[in-house]
C-alpha cells in the first residue's frame, strides 16, 4: 500500500508527537506541516526535511493529493478547519476538544456524521493497553455486573495560564478524558451528577474538581481531577488510578507516567500485569486510522467526534454544577506565580511530569 499523504496543521507539542509516530510507522507521508509560528516552522524543517513547511493552512486544503489533515492547533481554529477539510474531500484527525464551544462542537459532529469521509479525535485513554485489558476482563464476566467506576487523576500538571485559554479549566481541558473513559466503561449515558470544586491559589477558575453520580444503566461513578498535586513539593509526585468494582470482583490500574500496573481480581482469574505506560498512544490512533483509509472501512475502535462532544459537554456541565455549590478559594495568587516560575525553570526530572500532565 502507498503511504497515506497527510498535512499537519499546528506544530506545537502534540503536532510533534504525531510527526514522530507517523515517521516511525512507515504508513504515512507527511506532505505538509503548517504553523503560524516561525520558530515552530524552523523546527519542522529540521525534523521533517521532506515536508513542505508553510504558514498558510489553505495550501493543504487546496492540494488534491492530501488525503488526511491533522488538526493540532488551538481549539478555536478546529471547527473551521474541520468544515474546510470535509469540503475539500479530506479525512480528519483532530485533537480534543473538537472546537471552542459546545455549540461549535455539535456542529462539527453534524458535519462528520453527514459525510462518508472518516474522522477521529484523540481520546487517548481508549487506545491504552491498560483500559482495554480491564474492559476485556469485564466482558469475560470475571467481576460480575459492573457497578462502580472510580477514576482519579491528580498531578502537578499545567498551571493556570499555561495554555488552557481555549480549552477551559483543568477539568475540561484534561478532565474530559476521564469523563469520556468513565462513559466508555459504563457503555451508557450520564443521568445524575453532583460536583464539588475548589479555586486553588485564589485563581478565578477551579483547578480541582470531584464529581459523582449515576449512568442511565444504574452504574455509579466518581471522577476526581486536578493539576494541584504538590506543585511546590520538593519531590513531585502524583496519584492516578482507575478502580472498577463489580458485584463479584474488581479491576484496577495505577501508573506513574512510565509504567502502568493492572491488577485483576476475578472469580476465576487473578492477574498482576506490569507494562510501559504508553503515553498518548498516538501510535495506535495513527495505525487504526491508516488501516481505515487503506481498507475503506472505518475502525470501530476509533473514537468519534460525538464521543468528544459528549465528554466536553459533560465536563462543562460538571464544572457549572460545582459553581452552584460552595466554591472556596484557598491560597494566594503569589503562590501561583511561584508555581509558574518553578515550572518554567524545571529540570529534566520534573520536566517528565510536566510533559505528561
């Protein structure tokens, strides 16, 4: 098969990840890289000497040989890019959220669902080995009936003012991944919820939130997310896990951004699996999408725009619900200034945590 010709729009951190995986796979021909930043374009020329590096994304849409566009710039640009990509007959890989407002996200969903062209969004947890291992274990009946889904992700992570402008507070920008994975496990839609948040460092938006509630099928969930976990601790750490509880057994996972540990306690099987964490799993997403283009059949494992829109909408709903309750402000903006300065000057060891937050 000939490699799939793709144009990448946005060459920041995520655009670099996609380029790396596409170059390694051999299934992709990165024909274009577009970015409005001269520094990013210079880097693109060094990393992808065979690509045409441009500052006008329309060049990509106008090239009839480009089969796929990758949308990795800021969220406020994606709705227009999605519309132009489909109009030009091109398949789409997008980062999340798929636009900068719920209204625009659902318009993007409508566009995707009314074209034969393929599209997907990087809801990376769905492509992780650990969540798929747990999902398979549940499907085998080893934990009985699924009853409770508990998800927690607390890291030092991105601080306010470090890139969330169009993607919202931490619980939307990052937390929508955990909203999505809870829904993926439940195989149902959200029914009820109650959220509590806190405005850390007296920042205007909450940077930690916990929500619990139910799905329409009766499964109960709680989700905890915040980039507030020991930002100025001498040695930084984090707390990230999923805990799946059934009527007969349990399955759980923890990770440290390097290694993931899955523990399965079923009625006939007990396993403890340790494997590399896998990062953003972009290799899997790109593989599934390339296979879809090659075969003409969209992989059922690929997340849909609808999945991203639902995760985004409910993350915003949970944030709104938290604002209707007591929303304490704890700490001072001066502490936030110190956090930003520390993150700006982090050394490699801390940089790993910052990179994967």
